[in-house]
């Protein structure tokens, strides 16, 4: 039965013990000592307890409760370190109809990385994984995707991930900066024009819609399109056809739409600034892109990944105090601001280590920075903020495991972090 799957697949008992694995699984992850009664959560997560007892969603437990197929995104330990895996489970009933076994199929996701040396789309925090789980759901289909998030959160990288995980991945990915399209250029840029159709049109030219044929058209900052031009975009999406400027010949549009905005389109619709019919056309599958302050568990691997890509960042690393300082900062400019901070710090650092003095004043000046003279007496509030800042910088896991390590409840930890301005 397992060999019917092209992807890695295993058979698991009610006690979480792996009973069999197909060739695809063994080829990717190696042989499992089946006789030793190895349990799935020990292999995949290096946990000593099932996933749901470690603060994660357990697809086996959900399948047992619902008796239906379940799907969830996890971070697993693979042959090359941690990786994102789309996990799907099926309950296998016995002769009397009760669940006896589970089939688990694992699909590694190459469009994102849980390590610093992988894809540009990097992270493994809960907020990041929730978003990535939605990407994996939407990508194989042809539905329109709307990415909603603050400026600098990496919406174009996520749009590329949707494209790369889709059936159109071999065709072009064409980004369009809607904020830079003037009313006079809108039709020409999107639909193209014929020679002589207007002053300066010395030759025929295809538009971006035509350039995206068979692939993905990414409309970045779609909320910036003037109201007067939105009807033309709506007509394109409704009819899947267009005409070049200066031509009467209709042409077929074949693309998958991904749009992005930092604006609240629902409020713009209420205020009459964005067409309601266009909003529902582009928002079939909305995905919220989390700001960096909501995924501070990713900060360390993001810093490592960005430094690897910077010309002057290679071979450099952050000191513990510098990392703690970054952990205490809100990053209103999100990942884009983090990149700028690290690029500046890399130019200022003379040695292999980036120190706190290499960070901008607006970053290190925030409350909660864990860099204070050792011989200075602190208030209890200051000492707690100092310690929590260092704990955030040094801890590799999520907030739930940090709370457990510190001996407090997760709710108490979140309350203390908010009080000290640490996220």
C-alpha cells in the first residue's frame, strides 16, 4: 500500500510506533530500526512526547478523533537538518470499522527553509508556519491569492513561493509595481501597445499581462491602483481577455493572479476608495503575512541568513548582546529594516563579530536592551528585563518551550515580555 505513494510514506500504529516505510521514505530519510519500536515524533521532532503534548498540532490525534484525513505543516528533522514538511495522514480502519493504523505522507517544501543556509524565505516560528501552511494549500490551485501585510514583510518572496510551488512554476513570474503605474501608462504597461498608437510608440510592445502568459502575474501594492483604473483590471480578470493599446484584436490572458497590499482593502471598500467587485475578485484566498515583531523566534536564523547573503556580512556573526538588542526592538520596517540594520552593522564592524555599538541608536535605545555594566546595581524591573532579553536571544525554541525552561506559564511569559517591551 505504501509503495503506491510517490512521496515518502510510513505506516504508524495507534501507539505512534512506525511499522513500515516505503522506498521513497527510506531513500530520503534513511532506514528506520522498525524492530526497536521507534515512534514517529521521536524521528521527526526528536520529542519524547507526542506533538500535541509538545505544543504542536498532531495530525494523527486529529485523524483518530475525526476519522478523516488531516493535513498540517510541521518542521521536521531531516537528513540535512530542520526542514518544512507538509504532513498528511489517513486513518486505516480494521475489520470492525475502528481505526487501527495511520498512513502518513510527508512532502518536503523546497520553497522555504527552516535553516539559515537555505531559501530566501526563511523561518520556523509558529506565525511563519501558519502562513506557510496557507501557501502550500493555495499554491497547487489556480485561485487568486491576496497577500496582506505591513511594508517590508517580504510579500514578493511569498508570492514567488506561491508561484514556485504551483503547476505554473516553469512559466514566467512577472511582478508589477502598481504604486508606480500612472494613469497614462497603466494600459500600455499591462496590455502592451501597437506601433504608432501614441506619440513615442515607435514599435509594437507586449504588456506585462502577455509576458506572464502561462505563469503568475504579481500585482504588488494593488491598493494603490487609482479608482478610475480599477474597472480596467476588473474587466481583465472577468473576461480573461485584453486588447493592446491601438488594437481592436482581443487577446486571451492566461495567468494566475497573486496580489499584495499593506492597505486595509476592506476599509477602503467601505470608504469608496476600492471597488467591492474587484476586491472579491482578487481576495479568493487571503493570506496574512506576519510582521517581524510577531515572529521574533525567527530573528536569529533570519540574521544568519541575511549576513550570508550580504557582501560584507559573510563570515560575520552577532554577539549575544547585539542579538539581545535586536530582540528588544519592534522593527516597524520588518525584515527589510532588519536587512538594512545588518548591512550597516557589517560595514561598521572591523572584526568577525557585530557588537552592540555597531547597531543604530534607534535600535539599541529601546527599553529592554540586555547590555549593562556588570558593576551597576539594577532595580528588579531592570534586572528582569535584562535577563528576559538575554533569554530571548539565546533560546532556540518557541515561546512555549522558553516559558517551560524559565519555570513560568506561557501566559505569564507573554505578559512579562509585553511589560518590558520585548515583543
